[in-house]
C-alpha cells in the first residue's frame, strides 16, 4: 500500500456492553448512559468511577439477557401447551426496559419457579392424555389383564398408575415423532397378559422416553446455539456499524467529505472515500475490517511536474495530521487504535485511481461548483 497507514482497532468494553444493551432494548446507535459515563471516566483518568460504571452496565446487560431467555422459555411452553391442548397458566413475557437490574433478576427468579411448575403440569397433562387413550382402546389393557389369569385384577390399576408416572417424565415440548415413538411402545401394554410382560413394556417406554428427552434437549441446545450465533452476528454488525459511523463523524468534523467507496452509495461494506473541497486531484481510500483500518492517499490523474509532487507531499502531510486527530476523536468514542504500519509523506509516488463512477461523479460536482462560482 503506497502513502498509507494501517492500524489495529479495538472497541472499549463500555462500547461493547452498551451496544449489546441497545440491541436488547431495540435501540439504534448511541451509548447507554452508564456506558457513556465509563468512557468519560476513562478519558478523565478516574479508574474507580470507570470500574463502577462498567460493573453497573455489565450487570444491567446481563439481567436483560436473562429476561430474554425467560421470555423465550415462556414462548416455547406456550407453544407446547397449545399443541397438546392443556389448560396451564403461564406468566406474561416481561417488556424489556430500563428498570433496575435487581428488579429484572427478581422477576427471573420468580418466573423460573412458575415455569418449572408449568412444565411439570404440562408433562402430567400429556401423560394422562396418552395413558387414557391407551386404556380406552377397544381391546385395551383393562380387558386383557382381566382375562389373563397370571395378572390379578388389582394389578391393572398399578400398571396404569405406573404408566402415568413414567409418562410424566416425557418433556412437554417433545416433538411429534418422539411422542409417537413413546405412545407406540406404551400401546403394547394392551397385549400384555402377565405382570412380567407389562413390566417389560414399561421398561421399553422408559427407554423411549429417555431417548425422546435426549433428542428434545439436543433440539433445545441447537436452538440456543442458533440464537447465540444470531446474537453474535448482530453484535458484530452493531460494532462494525458503530466503528464506521464514528470514523465517518470524526473525519467529517475535520472537514472531509466521506462517501461510500467505488460503486457503493454508503460505507456499509466498510469501504470509504475521503475528499476535501480543496483537493481537486486527491482522495483517500479507506477500508475498515473487523479489527483493522487501512487507508491510502491516491491521485485522480498522474503527477506531471515537480509542483504536482510538492502538492502530493503537502496533501500527504495534511492527511497524516488529520489521521492522528481522528485517532484522538475515536479514542474519545471508545475506539482504540494502534498504528502497525505507516508510510511517511513523499516516500513514494501516489498511485493513480482508475476512473470510476464515483470519480466521474465527483468531477461533475466540482464542475458544477465552478459554474456556480463564475
């Protein structure tokens, strides 16, 4: 890269936490109050105040995420309840807002108890429903056990209670295939003619319930992973957008025009072109990746004289000073940068930018400005 600079960038913890909190709350841009306080304390060298502000925003962000998890569990249990037709009361999801972290945590603890009880009630309902269906079959267990001499009539009720107790272990959000597999095994009780046969069937039901629950927990974990991956992607995008917006604001404050690079209309892809009204022949191409910013000054046409090369060196020096000023502004916004490579002004000839739609458009704008000035 000629006449350029490369710098590694990293976001301050206050920015990362604030962006996460904003996403949970459905906000766009800006820093949460305590996050802004943490950055201010960092700039002023107040370590103790910064630590306190960071701890508070971290606690708040964690509490909000716990509420999100409970809301998701409420939704999952409501879906299971509707699927099996149970009448079980569930708490309403909690609206996400800026109430104190202690209040959010207390709600989560109380909700956990209610949801645990609701899950048990749903499992009991499912067990009773399947058990009743099996014992109500035309040639059901009751008739068969009454005909079978080795099985006393009193054992019919015991088998039924045992089946209901075993079935209650089936998770209420088990999928249709898992529930069908368990019910298929349970129906074999209808043909059991001895207590030993009935116990063998019950053991098979237990094994199928274990397998169904394992599959259900695997599905839950897969869903949690998908949610975590989506959350991480959303967080990365929020951080990238924050960096791009902060860089744009910093250079615009320094008098630069910041536009999307090449054929893009915005800097959403991380590529930007910086220009100034007093730079008819120069621009800076900048690329912002996940953890690095790279910038290079370019010419719109080849240098043709010593005067052109002198102007190049002046523009490069101006740009280097602006970059350092921008680094200070970015540090105030919680974006740390460490220059890993730099090419001093005048060391190499500036590369010439191939004409692009962006270049033509900027030339046309300059021509319109000249026409208005005449």
